[in-house]
C-alpha cells in the first residue's frame, strides 16, 4: 500500500486521522491519476469490508448461540423500550 501513504503530516488533523485509521492510509487525490488510485483503493477496502461483514455476522451468531448469557440493563440505550444486553457476548434483547 506504499503509494497510498500520507505524503504530508503538517497538521494535527492529519496526524490524528492517520493515528485513528492505523495502517489504513490514503490522501485526498489531487490529480486524475491519484483519483484512479484512490478509487481502486476504495474498491479494495469495499471488498474487504463485505468479507468482514459476512464473517462478523457468522461469528456473532456462532458466539451468541454458544454463550450462557449474562443479562444486564442497557443504560446506554436512550430508547423508550427497555433493553438488556449480555455482558459476555454482543446479544441484545
Ligand atoms: Zn451472551
């Protein structure tokens, strides 16, 4: 991914963006060529994201089924309906 590395780090914002994205690095395209590379990189990430989403769903179901749930009130939820969440997995009810 070398060609997508940030070439400038002259602002706090850029530094913070880079840090939060970890190894995912890109710069705003300034030329047509850079834009084409940017688009290729986007499509690659998009494809990876689709794969991750599939794994996420499969693993969530798998872990939730195997879990001996421990329910606690979900205080973060601002919804009027009361919700509970499991402390051990990602399941809500
Ligand atoms: Zn659980």
